[in-house]
C-alpha cells in the first residue's frame, strides 16, 4: 500500500494549548446522554413484537 505524505493525520499536539484545553473542557463538561426513554421504547416494542408473534403462531396452529 502506498502512503502519501501530502496529507497528515490531525494531531491534538499541534493545536495551541489554550484551544486544546478548551476542547478537553468541553468534552468533559458535556452531560451524559439519557438513554432511559430509548430503553423504555425498546422494551415496549419488544413486548409488542412478542405478542404479535404469539398471535401469528396461534393462528397458524389452529388453521391446520
């Protein structure tokens, strides 16, 4: 594989120190996401899918 020296990989050490510190502060001060709503929706949808599958299986066995 040929490597090109034309474009370099971004590096935090090449930034001015105050900008790097500001970036790290922003990352560390960002609140963690709240996944509780997504987990509730996933659990509700999973229950619905199981109920639908049970109904479909019940219909399939009674029609034979």
